[in-house]
C-alpha cells in the first residue's frame, strides 16, 4: 500500500546555556518527529532564536532529505544549511537524525547563558511503501 504524507510541525524552547540543546515538537520534552519505516522524508526547516538580554538574533534554513529503510536504519541523505542572520557567531543550529528513535533531531546552541527563546517550523513531505 503506497502512501504519501505532507505536514508542518512546530518546535519551541527556551535555553539558558551555551551547550547544544535538543528542542522538541510543541516544546514538549522528548516529542520528536518520527520518520516512518520504508520512507523518504523531505523537509524545509526554519529556525529562529533571540537572546532576551542582548536582543541578538539568529535565523537558519535547512532543506534536506531523510531515508528510513525497513530494518530501521534512518539516515540524513543530504541537507543544505543557510544562515539567514546571525548577530553573534556563537549561535548555531544543527539538524540531523536520531537513529535510535528514528526521528529528525533539531539541536540549538545559544550565544550566551542569557534566556534565549527558539521557534522552528518543519514543513515536510513523506512517501511510504
């Protein structure tokens, strides 16, 4: 049975650390965007962060593809990262896959230990077999 899915998922978080921090769907801890078995998943992600003290901001865009086979190997087959704005070069965002949980993982790094708020949207299409 062949299927295709399209959708949009929101992520949000607040951080107070300069350590890389995974953020989750709807801001709910451990809520991840799972890639279905035997599928190809193509995404366009927009991520924005703002330091509440300095007012510094960052915005990133990612376009990529994830493949998951029938024996639960999930790999990021390709992704392009664009920095739209980054007031402080210490801001960073990484998108990769969590092969253990078969999901897209979004990790943010703030520029300071000040309160930094993050928001992201992931638009996607997925083809399943």
